[in-house]
C-alpha cells in the first residue's frame, strides 16, 4: 500500500469489536474525516486501493462491517440493518469524529442511510454508492444469493484466484487474490440476512429524514438503480444530487477506477 495507509486498528463500540483501516497523512490530521462502509462481501482491505486515493485528500476510515473481516462475528450477534447502522453511529462517536463525510457502497450505503435516519451525529455529507433499491413490492435485486454463498464456501475450503475469476471475470489478479484470501471471513448467515433484507427492508422511507447534502452515485451498467428509481428518490429527497459512472457495473471502482472518482464531480470539494 502507498504512504497514505496509516494503520489498522480495533475499537469497542455498540458492544462489539469493530476493526478498521485508516488512510491519510499523519502530518495532516486536521483533514476532514471520511468514513467508508463497504458492501455485502467486501472486507475493509478489499477497498484499500480506493482508500489510498481518498486518503490523499481526507482522513479516511474503512470499516469491517460486523460478520466480515476482523470485526466481531459469529452466531450470537445480530446482523439486521438497524443493528449495523447503530455500529456506524457508535464507531463515529467512539472516535469523536465530526464534520464527517459518510460514504457507503451497496449494502454499506443502505447502512449509512439508515444510520442517518437513526440519528447519526457529526455528519456533514452523505454519499450513497449504488445502493440496492429493492424492497417489499419492488423488483428484485439483480444479483442472486448463490453467487455470494457459493464463493464464500469455495474460499472457506481454500480457493485460488482462478476460482475467484469464475465469479469476477473482469477483476485484476491482485483484486482476485485479495478476495480469495479474505472472503472466508464473511460469516455466511450475516451475508444471507443482508441479502434477504435487500428485499424485505425498504430504504426509501429513510430518504425524507436526510438533512445533509447527499450524493447518489449510480453504476451505468449495474442494473441496480434505474431511471424510475432516480425519479422516486428525487421526489423523496429533492436536494439529492445524482451522478452516474457510465462505464461501470455495480462494483464501480473495480470496473472503472478513474470513472468512480470522476463521478464524485465537485461534491466532496476536492479534485480526486
């Protein structure tokens, strides 16, 4: 990793161990904090290549969501959206962060949005990166559960990058190697519950509660957010700003690294 990687650490918040990676410049600790919540099967380390670049501009924290990576896991824990949103709130409170840019990808965007709805404090801006907008009475999320479960089980037994290439054929060898190394840390029941909640929990109800500048970044080729979804979300949150990474699928920075950063436009107040 580049010099923007500072360290990995653990803290106790919301009753569990929360592990995170921090990226930035220790000589510029006054930089605005950015907290990034990855998606359903993405331990923090797999977002390192993105966080390195963010760390050039922000004091960047990438979370291991409970049931993933090095954070607490196991059958005794709850994995519902409200509990995971409370983890985010407690993490920010425990570190005493303020003026935070709270960003989440996919499932992480749903958790970030719910955290705001549940009273997260110290948030200056919210970034929702291609969140699943499925829910009761809505169309299904385009990915299927076996894609996640089968790949986790392969990695639990021991998988190499060629096995991972079957699931993610466009990824680089380095990205596949990280996924093969870390996917086994994703606790299968946590992943199953999160996926099921993509269809049983409607996040649209949270949008009218948002009172900070909010960016919705859509994947142009992801199929997750469609034109009618954009229109509905604008109706619920008229101040919502929407951009699109036209050449990327749902895993936007994996598909189009530069296009991902370009899709922030000037929302973060920095040229990324």
